C-alpha cells in the first residue's frame, strides 16, 4: 500500500518562504494547465473550421494559423487576468463552468472589437459561437482533470477543525453525512494550539467553525499559514450575510469564505498595473500641461527648489522618496520634527494653499508611478514614523502595503484629510478586497470632483 505525499510543504519550518521545495511543483502544475488550455483553444478553432468547411477552406492555412494563435493568446490573457491560473483551494466546491464561460465571453467580445476596429481577419464569424461553447467546456474540463490529478498525487485533504465543542460536533456530522472527501485529522478549541497541531497532524487545511476567531488568527499566524500553503476557511454564519459577503464556497454542505493574509493575487495585481498603463496613455497630455503650469507658478511664488522629496512607505513596507511640489517654507520641520499637516498650517507659503487644496502639488508623483514605486490609485503612502505608530495601534495596518501606494485612493475620495487612520484603513482594505477597473474609474471621477469642489 502506497502512502500519499502531503501537499505544499506542510511539515517543517524549512518549507517557509523562498526555500519551499514544493513551489516549483506548483509552478509546473500551472504551466501544464496553461499548455493544456492553449491546446484546447487551438484544437477547437481548427476543428470548427473542418466541421464547417471540410477541406475547402475560404482562407489559406497560414491565415487561419496566425489568426487562431492571436485569438488563443488573447483568451489566455483574459484567463490569466481572470485568476484562472491562480492556485485553487484544495477543498470547497468551485463551479468552474460559469466563471470560465464569462471570461470566454469577454475574450470573444474583445476579438470581435479588434476585428471591427482593425478589419483584421482572426476567424470566420460563425466560429465564434463554436469557440464560446466548446472552448468553455474544454477549459472547464482541464480544471476538473487538474483537480483529480492533484488529489491522486497528494492524497485526500486533511482538515483541522477549530471552534467550540458544539460547533465541531455539528461540523463533523455534516462532513460525515455529506460524504465529503475530507479527512478530519484533529479538533482544537483554541487558536493558541493551531500551529503545533498543524505540524503534528500534517493538516492541509483549517476550518474555523466558531465566530470570533478571525481577530485571533489575523495577521498572525494567518500570514505564516498562507506561506506554507495551508488553507484557512471561516464558516459563514447567518448573521454574517448582513455584511454583504459576495464570495463563498461550499465545504461539506456548509458555507465558508477563504481567508487570505494578502488581498490582491498576483494576476489581479498585474491586471491593475495593465489598466493603469492605459490610464497613463489617455491622461498623458493633460498631466503634462498641468504639471508645467503648476511648476511655473510655484517657481514664481516659492522660488528655487520647487521639488520636495519625502521618504514614504511603499509596497511590502519598503521605503522610497516620494516627489511633491514644495508648498511649505524651507526647513518647515526643523523646530517641530515630523508632524502631520494641519488644516490651516502656518508653514504653507502664502499663495500656495490653493495648490495643496487642488492636489496639484501631487503631480510629480506620476514620476514615482513610472518608476514603479507608486500606482495612480491605491492607499496613500505614509511617512515611516507614522506607519510605525499606526502598525502598533491598528491591527492589520500593514495589509494596506500589499500594492504600491497611490496618488489618490478610496480613502481620499470617501473621507477627509484629517479622517482617523483606522477609518482610512477601512476604506483602503475595502478597495483592495473589491478592486476592479470599474472601481478605479469611479475613484478617478470622484477625485476630479473632490478637486473641483476644493474639499480637504
């Protein structure tokens, strides 16, 4: 009788971080899925031509080959940005077909748009429907097959139940009655024992069955468990639905939500970068005009050295020099040290208050964006002194550093300059959890309105 290998390096501290020996294995699984999806798309496209036209093709083979390769690459890009190549949880019923079908529809709409705008031939129009149907089924089949192979290779998921005695008893009954393919390897009532129990029982996943445990697991040990590929799931109670939770998964007939220490996946982060590049292209001319105007005005009013460099905290807690137009007197903090700006700050140079109120002093930060130190939209970067203070006072404050900080953000358009940092953190985390290109566009429009009305 052969024994199954535990998945994702769960049994020793050496599996943490970059030295995790199972990371290349996961990368190979993802690459295999990419190749399989590409093969499905190309096969469906050529098969659809053969079904419709036989061997008497309206175009040459090379024309079809180039068009099909471009279409398949576009589909793969949409699938990547749609998180189809992110590591999926080991447990939880996930309906792939609706998600795959929606992403395939987006890709086909993009292809149709390209054809209409450029008049470039990608494929016969009738083949779009066949690609939508059979392509969606093929991509979904690949994910089903990948899940089956994963279970055969690494064995049945091993879960650790955490909660009160009554909640654990009820959870075990559900797992047994539903015939769920899970192995319950342990039960504990306290988070204090969690890491030890995971190590000793070689658990692959943790089910939190009682409310009130989230504050005890975040940010530690949740961050460590995420690095070790241990899935952590919080059961959704009826009262939790009042919070408007949108994503849930079914585990043994019970609703759960997956907990993550970091908000944006790699693919969504890349998608955000891609959309911001589009914004830069569209806004380039207006930004240059406003920057030149502001620079000339500040040079006349404030004199030389119109650019101010301030150390700020960026992505993952690294520091960088953020650029601003100088609106305060030289050496404004020599007497006071690092202090936050006030509403009617006497340090502001006469004639430049409107520059701060209109946010024109932030324009040089587009250089930080081009350097990759900032993004257009995201949590505003704080100075290191303030960051250290807030991290000690506000649990989870460091999570806002999951992405590069932004020139504007949800906290800036929803609150005011002097809004309490804990409230600003709530806006920032809502932004990270609910990020979408539409949300970014809404924030950009609201930023213009905030500038227009001069709100501080």
